[in-house]
C-alpha cells in the first residue's frame, strides 16, 4: 500500500535550516516591478550612516506578490487587534521610481 495515498495534497513539508531561521534584520524595503515579476529588496539602514546594505532580495511572480500582500494585511490586522494600532511615523523617502516601506 502506498503511504502517500492518504496524505493531503495541500500539505507541504517546509524545511527551515538554522541559517535561514536566524533571519536578517531590515528596517527598509524597496519594491520594484516589471510585467513579469516583483522585486523586494530588504535593506538595513543604520542611523547616521550614508551607506545602506541590501540584506535580502526576494523576487516574486505577480500572483505570489498579491498573495504576500494579502497575508501581510491579515497579519497586520491580527497584530493590531492583539497589541493595538501600529503608529505611522514620518515617511522615509529615497529618490527613484521605486516604492519604499
């Protein structure tokens, strides 16, 4: 008998190694897009330092970008319900055509 026969096809095993699990800190994200992809650069910007470093770049298909947006919106709503409203601060603006977060 095949053991995979009874498994839920929507159940995905996700591996998370120690290096990736440790994560990287980012306090700025730049988002760009083309007709075929969204590019999100997660950046660490240190106070008083002119040079910022891209810590990670994620490239997403448009459908996945929309799904990530929905997941973030739901998680922010859940967070605010549990811990209170996240207060906006003065926007940080860099030159160029990208969008910052």
